[in-house]
């Protein structure tokens, strides 16, 4: 079973928490909250997304590269991670 | 009028778009989508949140530091940005 | 006196430490050290550069924006920081 | 032959270029150059270091995980990358 299925419950809990953070951010903007507070909320939601990304990357690396018997499939799945890192990590 | 009020419509549009991305991510996990696609969705939502952070930081810098007459207030509001950068930029 | 002059000694100490890290990295590659160790060295040098960047950004913000009497100059110097963040922060 | 050996010439060229950037940065600080220019130099050196990190990570992933026959070794070498990402990517 692929990691997305195996970790489905855990990942959905994380995504729903992020959805809650984004909803709270929307309310803060609606209410015209102080921008210092809004900045902290945005940074927290962004950090939560980063944590989710690392978790799914780890699942991908372990399931589709480490546990994969076929070296050619390992190579193509490793490329998925490298492309992601080149585009998004800094 | 503080930048959060002035840019309220524009910021709410961005936050609602991010909320849509997070909702789509939840559906993708529910449906057990391929993890390559899920990774790209997470990265896109994270990038959108980063864009929102930069926009609010720019508003904060311009409204509460550049446009602020009182040097002491400028200093304390500048500290808000530096604290954020130290914690979240990499 | 601009912050670069005022903090010159402190900044030079940091840059020379980074130069030492880069020289050590060069030796590690020459010696064919284990790539796990090389990766940690690279990450440490990158972290040191990030720390140096934050220090000079803070000096720029405080000296050229917060302490600047002319609002127009404050605005143009604030733009320098925002352009840097847009290009390099993630 | 491990990727550090195989790519030695290419990696040394990159590290020496970074050493040159750091040396130029030291001269700029000695000469009291304008901080806008110093910030751009630091950001460029940091970007070059990030590029070097991605290159060695790719080599590590391909040589020590994708090309590794023993699944247990693949798992431990994959952990090296995940630990690095958790500590340094943002």
C-alpha cells in the first residue's frame, strides 16, 4: 500500500489543521486584525505546509525509492524529489 | 488607514485562493491521488502562502516603518520584521 | 557612519570564518571525504552565509530606513530589502 | 567510485568559485562598499552554496540510495538526506 494510503489519516489531520489556520487567517483579515498578528499567523501556516511537504517527501523517498526493487523505477522516483527541491527549497 | 484595511480585498482574494488549494489537497488525499501530484499541490500552496507573507511584510514595512514619522515607532515596527525573518526565512 | 563601517570588524570576522569553512570544504573534497560529512559542511557554510545576510539586512533596515529622516529615501532603501526578499527568501 | 570522487573536478570548481565570491565580499567590506552591493554579493554566494548543496544531495541520492542494492543501506542513506532537509530546508 502506498504511503499516501497508509498515512492517509495522519496526512488528512495535518491538512485539516492547515485549513483551519487558513480559515482563521481569513477571519483575521475580515476583522482587520493587527498586521503583526496576521504575519505570525501566515508564518505559522506556511511552516505547517512545510512540515506536511517534508512528511510526504519522506514517504515518497522511503516507499518509492528505498523500498523499490527495480533500479530504473528508483531512479525516476528519485528525480521527482530532486525536481521538487530544485524548484522549492532555498 | 493601515495596509491590512487598504489591501483587505486583495489579501482576502489571495487567502481564499489558498483555502481552495488546501481544500483540493484534502480531496486529493481522500481520493488517494498519486503522491507526485500531491507533492506538487503542497508545494504550490506553500508558494502561495510565501507570496502572501511577502505582500503583508511589504505593506508592514511601507506603512509602519517608511511612512511612520516617529523614529522610535519605526524602530519597534522594524523589529517585528527582523524577528519574523530570523524565525522563518532560510 | 554607515553600519557597514560601524560593524566592519564584526562583519569581517564572520566573513573570514565563512572563508575558513569554504577552505575546509575544498580540502574535504580534495581528500575525497565521505559525502555525508561534506553535506553537513556545506549546510553549515550556507547557514553562516544566511546569518551574515540577516545581520547586514538588519543594519540596512535600521540605518537606512529607521534612522533616515527623509521619507523618500526611506522608501527607496526599503525597496532594496523587499527586492532581496523576493529574490532570495523562500 | 563514489560521486564525490567522480564529480571531484566539477565540485572543486564550484567550491573555488564560492571561495572567490567570499574573498570578494571580504574586500568589499574592507573597502567599505555600499551595503546594497554587499547584500547582493552575500545573496549570490549563498545561492551558489545552495546550488552546490543540491548537486551533492543529488549525487548522494543517486549513488547511495538509487544505485544501492542493499535495501537496509538504501534506508540509512535516505535518512541522511531527510535529516538534512529537516534541519536546513524551509
